[in-house]
């Protein structure tokens, strides 16, 4: 998971100040990982999140590149299974269709 997050960071718009801050805060582990990981994150997949109230959530994600030259992307997360969908309905302040 950490490799994918570093890849997404490297593939995004240039943020030299932020990269310097991460290097200072995370130290050698971040800089070594950033040097090792290629800059193209997976466009889709599954993400496992441990939520303090809902427990383990499995989220499917899809990344879509938006038109234009700003390097913008839309990242969509949806429940990957009915257990996750039900957990999200329980903790949502909105009434989700289901």
C-alpha cells in the first residue's frame, strides 16, 4: 500500500516543497521507497481500510484522468462487497440507497 501511495505522489503534479517536507519527516524510509518505486500507480484495484467504528472496509477504486493539461484525476471509491456497503450505511450520517 505504501508503494502505491508513493507512486501516486510521484505521478501527480510537481510539489517540490511537499516532497522536501516528507523527506524531513519520514526520513530514510520515505526517500528509499521514493527512489525504488516507479511513478505510475495502478488505475484501479482494492483498498483495505480499518475504520475505528465500522471495522475492516474493502473499497474498490478507479482513477480517471480528467481532460486538460492540469494533471487532474478523479478518484472514485465504492464498496467492494455487501459487508462493506452495510458497514458504510451504518456509519453514514446520510441515508444511502441500498
